[in-house]
C-alpha cells in the first residue's frame, strides 16, 4: 500500500461494494446531517450507484471518498475530496469519524495528514480547504492541528433550527 495512504494509526482505502451497509448507516445518521448539509435520507440503491461511480477517476467525477481504517483494519470513518479543481490544483475536504467512542483517538488528524500527503504527492495539488461551522470547535481544532489555517469567514451562512451561524473557510497550502 502507498505510504501516502497511511499515517500514524490509520490507513486510507478505496470504497468496496461491501461498504454499502456501513455507508447506509453513516449517511442516514441524523446527528451527522447538520455538519454534512444533508437534508434527505439515502437509499441503498442510491448508495450502490455511488459505489459504482466511486470506481471512476477523480479527474472524471471531481470527488473521492476514502474509508479511514485503524490498524486493526476496522472502518472508523471516511474522508472526502470534493470540488476537485485540477487546473487550480485544489480540492475541498470533509471528514467524519462515525462512532463517538472512536473520536479523540487521533484517527481524524492522521487521516487529514495522509490525505494531505496523497493530495500533494499523488494528485499534485497545491492546496486543500474546508468549510466549518464557526461554533464547531472540535472540527476547528482538528483542522488547525492538521495544518489548516483560518482564511475567511462567511457571515450568517448556515441556516439552523435556532437561526443563522457563521462558517469558517480553512485552508492548507501543501508543501513537500
């Protein structure tokens, strides 16, 4: 396996057809919908189509999801590249450690470091960025720990049940 897909306590791997049950439980977890901007549930049919598309090249579909595995090869989460811009050499990043008991173990930080290595050394990207709700302190701390810097703020950007909240733009310039 490529060194760019491993870091610390984790291994990043491609989606497999047998991941459909895992994706189904993750994508339909209402607690995650607020950070992923999801508004409707996903069917297994839609996820099966997504798994088929995931075999296509990132240059074609402009996105990539990788499963985060611990050293016991158990899936603990996923990390995404989206809005892939090969001309501008950048992509957005999303990450999720699903089980609350698996959080705060360093998996997400290690996954962001592995993803950064992959983005730089395999895809040749110059930068990664993330959009994070301004009140999501654990995510802000995670991305800062992985080398992302606050680059801007979008005021009243996210509508919630309790009103509006700001969203931060965090950016990481990749260097070898």
